[in-house]
């Protein structure tokens, strides 16, 4: 089972800190089993003692709170949400082919997974603390200290009040009905459905209610800089801070570089619309975009999940590049090429999915 009880077919980019993407075969199900759920870490995984752990809620609140896990469970109703988590760095490898991005994890398309999360709603906890009218953001601080930050600091980030008080944002202690594993943030993590994974802070210690966004290093690190910017000298806040995920998709079948008979072939994958949007259409082409077939798109398991799709294409013999592009409920469509969205830190690549296959007649 390898490190952290993950399956041996995980695509491991780094062992310490553990950074591994889900293999394509694990992404075909609506729910991703815990042992193939991707892992993204910026520091060694902290081993917290759930007995002595306390959550603090402070800042612009009427009643600051400090609670143990038992108190949290007793004071608030348990809620569950099925939600997809996606790393902002997902599909960075395709951006790296456009132009190098030194020092970053070369994620393929598997830094995304879906689980049923259970815990309490952040909105309920904030209501108990009493949010003051001058508060506009909610920040989260994890127990892990990252030396990838400058200066080294706890991992953290924030979301605006409107998202924080929506009932889908959870403080979760379980994942697919099992207690949250250490690698995914035990004893308690934030789950911000539809937003980049970085805002779903693991090993949660502190919730801060404040007037402005978090000043944590990772809040602005997860932003899109213009192509000409130097990520090492960029001013804090110079980029577009990432929040909701943009529409994108992946082709799961046939596999990359598959060799198959020419003729009618099942092409399948998933698309993910992010935030409260849905996937409205997926177009697939085997002739470089001259003609497009509309795939059959599954209904989402919840408003916060990916949607699988499938169609049949008549593949010619020889080398073919399959292209898939998804449209969301705001009629946004994926850009044609990763060159359009290239940025110095390599985030949010939502270019159309492309996959090479070879067919014989
Ligand atoms: N929370 C803490 N405390 N430390 C981290 O390094 N990584 C973030 C987020 N929460 C991180 C964190 C990032 S970038 C992502 S994509 C998700 O956790 C990944 O969650 P997972 O490892 O459970 O898949
Ligand atoms: Mo991430």
C-alpha cells in the first residue's frame, strides 16, 4: 500500500512532502476511494493528538470560541457534502511544455478527486461566534509549518464571507465515511467546494474573522501572474488571486498513447465546472476541431462535483489526437491551447484536453 496507505498505482511526484496524483483509472468513478485520492502538501504531515487538539475561532466576532473535537460534534449538527477537490496546479505539465516553470510539481491531469465529506458547516460555527458587521473574510491556519514559504510559516489562506457563510463549506472530520486520514488533514480540515484545493486548509487550528483577505504566504502564492512577471520578485497581490475553479475536462478512455483498432471507439472522461456552475456540454473531436461530437454528460452527484461524460467516435487508422472541450452554465468554454493561459507559477491550466492514440485498420 506504500506510504500513507495509498495504492501502489498513485503517480508520486514527491515522497516528502507527499505529493501524488490519482491514476486515470481511479478518476472514472463518481467518488474517489480514499486510497487513491490525490495528496498535496507543502510541509511534512503534522501528527496531531486529537485529544489535546483545540479549534480557535477569533477576530471580528462577538464571542471567540475554543473547542475540542467532542465539543464541536456536540454543539453543531453534522452535515455532509459530496465535493470535488482540485489543485490549482493540476495539468501544470502541459504548461511546462509551452515554457519551463522551474521548481514546481509537474502535475498531470490527476490532481483532482471527489469524496463525501462530513463534519459541521462553517456557517453554523460562525453564527455561534457572532460575526461582526465589519468582517468580510474568513481565514484558516493549519498546524503544518512550510519552509517553502517566505518567511517559513503555517499553511493558511482565506475565503470571502459570502462563501464562508454558504452552507456547503464544511469543517470535515470524515471522508467517504471513514475518519479523516492524517495525510488529508486529521483531525479537522476545511472543505471549500468548487474552489481551488489550497483554500481547503488541512490540520485546522484557527479560524480568523477579519476585514481583509489572509496575509498568509500561500494566499497570494496561489495567484495568476502575467506571463512577463518574475515570480520571485513579484509584489504580493500583483496577481489574480485564485478562488473558484474554471471549467475544464480530462479524457480518461482510451488511455494516453493507446493502440487500438480503427472504427467506432468509446471516448470517455469527466468535466468539472467549479463553484456553483454545472457542465452543460462536452464536445469531442478526432479531426483537429473540424467536426465535434456532443458527448452524453452525467448529472452531477451534487452541485459541487465533476460530471462524467462519454461518446462514441469513429476513429481513422493512423495517429489521431482526440480533443475534448467543456462548456459551463455561464457558457464559458475551455481555451484551445495551454499557451493562452500560461503563467509563471503554472496554475489553473484549463485548456482543452488533448490525447494521442494510434489506430490500426
Ligand atoms: N492544508 C495545509 N495545512 N497544508 C497544505 O500543504 N495543501 C493545500 C490544501 N490544504 C495544504 C492544505 C492544497 S494546495 C491542496 S490542492 C489540498 O489541500 C489538497 O488536499 P488533499 O491532500 O487532501 O488532496
Ligand atoms: Mo493545490
